[in-house]
C-alpha cells in the first residue's frame, strides 16, 4: 500500500493533542499526551515502522467521512458487499474547565456501529513509541492491554502477535449493534464515562463553542470549520496555540522542506486570536494573553519568535534519519532551529492583536503593559537592524520590507493604547520613530523596477507578505502603490489561481515549494481593500473549492495538481478563511457580522473596514 494523500485525513483532538485519521479508518498520527509529545502512531512519516491503529471491514470496501455538524467528531462510513458500518472517532472533552487541567486529556474513543447487513470488522493496532524508536511490551488483561504509560480497551479480548508486536481483534457487527474502543493514559484522572455519554458530551462541547460565532451568511460552514480547527490547535492548559499538530509533512514531495510546527509562533498565535475575535468568539480567549504574559520576555535580542507550548518543552532541532518520511521526503525533523531567528514583524502582529482585542472590548492592555512597554522601547533601539523575515529564510538577514512596516504598526498601536489609557511610556519618541520607519519603508521598500513593494531593501523580489500592508493599517488599500503591488503579484506570483510567497529569493535550503494557502487569502483581502470586491469574491469561491473534502487546508497547495502539502491542518490557512469571509461581510457584500464587531474592526483599522469606508465615500 501507499500512504494516503494529506487531503485524505481528518483531524480530531481535545485541546491537548490531535490525531490524523484517514478515510479508511486508520489513525496514522498521534502524540500523547500533548501536541509536542513523542508520537505513538506515526505511519504518516514511515509506512512500514511508524505505527498505526486501523478499524475497517475485513472485506473490500468503499468509504467516505465527514464531521458531525459543527464538531470535531469524525464519522467514517464504510460500505461493502455484505453491509454498512460507521466509525465515530473523537477525543473525550466535556467543558472548558476540564480541558484546562494539565493532566486531564481524557480518552481517544472509537465507536463502531452496524448500519445494514452483517459486516466482519478487523481492528489492527501497532503502537510504536517515541517516534517509532521503541517496541511496546504488552501486558495482557483480556479486553485491556497496557504498555508503558498507556492502556487500550477493546469490546472483546485482544490477540497479541509476539513476532510483530501487533494487537488485533476480529468481530462481526449486525445492523443496530455497537461496540467501542478506548485509548488513554494509565494514570488519567478523568472519570471514565460510558463511551456514548462521552460522545454526547463531546458533541455538545464543540457545538456550544461553534455556536458562539456571530458571522452569518453563505460562508458560515467554512468559517465554523476553520474556527473549530483553530480551537482544536489550542493547548488549553497554557493558552498556547500550535501552528499545526504535525511535523515534517513536506512542502515538496521528496524534498527537505520538512519542519516541526508543534510550537507556538507568536505571529501565528496573534493572527489566530485576531481571526477568532473577528468571527465573534469574544469569550474564553483570554488564556492566550495569560500565556503571553507568562512566557514572552523581552531580552537583549528582543522576543523569541516561537516557544514550546509548556515551559518544559524542547525546541532544539534534530533529524530522525531512521524514518523514511512522508512518501520518502527526508529528513524527518523534531524541534525547530527557527527559534533563534530574529523576525521583526512579530512585534507588529502581537501589538496589533492586543490593540484589536482592546478595541473589541475583550482585553485591557494595562494588564500586560509592563511587558508591552519594553517591546516598544526595544523597537526604538533596534528597528534599523536586519532580520530573517516572516518566512524564516535561512539565507541570511536582510531588511525585509514587511518586517520594517510592522514595527511602525507596533509603535502606532502602542502609542494609541498608552495615550487613551494614560499608561506610562515615551509616546513622543515612539511616535517619532513610527513616522521615521514609515517614511523609510515607503522610500526604500518601493521598487521602480517591479512597480511594487519589494521583499527587502536589498532584493528586487516580490513578496506576498506585502499584501498585508493595508490590512494592518500601514497604507490605504486604494493607494496607487498598493494597486500596483497587487497587479504585480497577480502577474508574477500567481499560478492557476494560487499565490506563492515569493520566487527566487535567497533561502538557504534546496528544492521548491508549492503555493502558500494563506498568501492567496491575503491576496483576496488586498483585492477587497482595493475595492475590487467582485473579483475578490470569485477568488474566494475558487479557494474554498480547493479545501479537502472535510473543509480543511494544509499549509500549501501544488498549483499543478491541487495536492495539499505541508503540515496539516495549518492554522495560518484557516485564519485566512475567516478573515476573508468576515471582510466580505464588513463591506456588506456577502454575509453579516454583529455591529459591535464591525465597529471594533473599524476602530482598530483592520480587516475589511477600510474597504467599507472607501466604498461608501465613492458612492
């Protein structure tokens, strides 16, 4: 067999960790008890030795899967010549209080139901601990097996193959019959509810959370699916938000662009918070601010760009050379050396998210001011230095235009919060440097050759990140320089309706990448802010049609084949879905949002509000 396409997978989780489940009912990726724990199943990274847990009909079958409406509960339907069954996969979750406990991740539960006829089922479980470095030593207790710190329950006794270290059980289901499997930590403190009670609790939890979305309209299903994916990628005990729950899914099949995304990037987390606030999720999002306060410290080198999800987590990058990688894409990496990079744009994204949360009435920045003020002072002292840029290139530091612009945005947000709330700080100096940075970016960041904002002062190269300049309030979306930048992007960075991050830039790694999903959404938002709304709406429709059958997005899509590539699901990509849908609602094109959320976006100078003002003034 071959490993399924990335788009073939669904994701389930409990705000502690997540699992990838294929359309054929196989869990091919799972780390327990946390996102950043060593894997228990990792067949997606090595077909032969990674480990998996499959439940499927013994005979040839056809299958399809979908989520139960507005939940992260996955339903896989199997049809074979003797009948039909369905598999319900989910992780136990009851309420926000429960998921915030550090040691209460609950169980992974798999319920099999007979729908029609009679179907013989085979369950095959091949745990491979610590990224497939350890073979489990099973302790057999009939229907329960224990190994290391784990326990797994079946509805009938397990069979153990001592040669292959594999667990199997075979049973027959008739229409109307139901059985359940569970996997948990042996020392889990969560009371064991009956599996069907746990199912109802999980459905209620996700549907209650999803129902808080205030966006209404044609794209509501896509917005809610994206919001559910983002919520799933939040580590509830600390408030940290992972960029993706996987590592080393390749940006190029057979290539080396394989990275570990099971960490919190300040940028990604700030964008995630902003997107959830835009969609109306204004309650229970404060844990991110708590995490920020407890974790992010301004040092001589500034703030780190990424952090582990807990204080004991590790970020040191290493390769697991014994694993073959997804479809022979080596190396497999754990940890991420980008932790040592300087990326100046993160200051703008952090301050912009806090600023928007304040304007939305969600957060009082004075609670974080003793951390914010040193950030602003650091910018004043270091804004002229080069950095590694938003894309974490490993080809040397440069003066990236987007990074410089975001320093200006950070100072503008800081000045407004300080003056409005009477908070201490050198506002006159911050404002002076803010204007100085902006003037320099408009001069040195513009390319007469490209007729567009360029990637860095040093390079005559386009960069899709500059499409964010009007979104973040740096420049008007209808400014001729932005219009020209959009047109240059459409001409040089777009292929088959998909936008690349950049082309022909010094990267420090070999090979090629596919188009970057979020960049296409950035392009759509830039079109909205340029008053090219019908064009933007058409682009949005075609992008949503490129999602997986479950409405999920990986990091990248190959323009030639439509194949999803990179870590999956990707928070960045789903941020883009929400931002565009809400932007179209803000300008009254498609959908609606609550007036107070639109007012907050207008006041903060973000989202589609600028386009709305421009559109009204032209009518």
